[in-house]
């Protein structure tokens, strides 16, 4: 009986010892920082750490590799003998460094985005000025092509920044700047006469001579200012009616030959009243006059135009709408043209000038844009 009791006690002791041994031999769990650091490395790679902070990211990866090596060495030990305290601390330092690099990336991305959008806004403001100027002047030339290309590139900037393609975005901005320079140069070539004080003085004298003639004779004269898009009727030297007009595709240039779509400048007269035409009522003027023919022949002699080029003609003040583009004529809305048609007799002087105002708003815009 006594022996049996001893056996039972020994068995109980052995079972209890086994339970205690098994509990003490349980493998401690790996630190959560290990998986956190591995996930962080992937996030940093996707965030472009190798681009934004290459040196820091390289050092971070070395820290992580060393921490992983130590973790793998610890994993080789029997579970009971594993100690993750040092491993946990090492991965914690890796995570802190990764967070520092992530903050650095976020700041750099924000700085680059701000820089790119700031330059974009400056360029877009310039684009709007040139676009408005080009549209208002209705110039059919390469400036419209350059501006259209720039407009497409502007739309690409936001997408490239959103995709972290900052170098491509900067490249687009350089291309846009070049296109705007080209568009501005084209516009300046068209408008340089309007920025020439001597040319404006000449136009002003022509306008004053027309008004003086009306004042001296009491006759009706017509004065067209191309840049302002105005046709003014004077009687006895007093303006009695002003109309807004439209010009040709190349209306601000002085007409030289057929097909240049330019509106002539100089002193003309109405030689015929025509009604109706496909553009409504019309006043035909005597283009080309002697001065136009002389200038045309000189240009051909100097080789500026080909020997087969014709001088052209059939320049009218007609209806059809001031918003339409002509081939060199001066256009009014039909109701206003009908009124003008009744007012103007054959023989009426028509003086066409570029502008008489050296400080008009369009030139002021171009000068400001060039500063």
C-alpha cells in the first residue's frame, strides 16, 4: 500500500515536471517590428526613396540587412534559448530611420511639386496673355500652332507630378517656355511696326490729314484704325459715327501682294458702291493705288516676292459681320454696313492706318509681357 502511494506520487511529480519543462521551452514570438520593417522597405521603394534620398536609403537598407542577419542567427537557436530583446531594439532603430527617410521624401516631393506648379502658373499666365493677344489680333500664323502645343503640354504637367515623374514635368516646362518664346517672337514680328514711334507718327499724320480735309471741305471721310478695330466717319472734321470692324487673317500687316490676307494702309477713295454681294452691301476702294504699285514693284525687284506674284485688288468695306475673317477687306455687321452704305457717296476718301495711339492696351500688354 505504501509502495503504491510512493509510485503515484512519483508519477505526479514527473507529470508536473514535464508540464513545467514544456512551458519553459515554448519558443518566444518574433518581434512585430520585423514584419513592420520589411513592409516599410517596400513602401519606401515604391515612394521613390532611391531617387529622392539615395544615400540615406542605401544606408537604411544596410541597417535592415544587418538586422535581418541577426534575426536569422537568433532563429537558428532552440526556441527556449532565443532572445529577441536586442533584435527588437535593432529593428526599432531601422523603423525610425525609415520614418525619417519617408518624411524626407514627403518634404522633397512637396517642395518639387510646389516648384513645378509655381513655374507652371507663371508660364500659364504668360500663355494666357499671348493667347488672348493672338486671338484678339486674329493673326493666322505659327503663334497659334506654338500656343496650341503649349496648351497640350500644360495638361500633362498635373499627370506627371501625380505620377512622381518630376524630371519629365520639368522637361515639359522647358518645352512650354520655348514654345511661348517662339509664339511671342512671331507676334512681335507682326507688331513691331506698332511699337515703332516713327511709324506711329506717320500713321498719325495720315489720320490728321484726313480729318483736316473733312474739316476744310465739309466732306465725309472714313478713317480706319486697324489695331483698334475701329471705323470712324468724319463730317466737317467731327466724328459722327464709329463702328467696330473685322479684318483679314493677317489684317495687321500692310498689304503687299495678292493672297497675303493683309489689309492695306494708306489714302484711298471709294470708287464703286456694290449691292448686294455675298457679304451684303460693299464699298470698293481703289487698291492698289500708285504708292502700293511702287512698293510692290520694289519688293519684286529686290526678290522679296516671286516674279509670278500678283499685286491683287478688290479690297472692300463690306458686310458679313465684324467677327468674320476676311482676305484683306474691312468687315462690318450687316445692319451697320447698310447704314454706312447709305451715308457714303462714291469718291469718299478712305484712310487706313495701323494705329495712332502709341500706348494702346494691346501694345502695353506685349511690352509688359516682354519685361
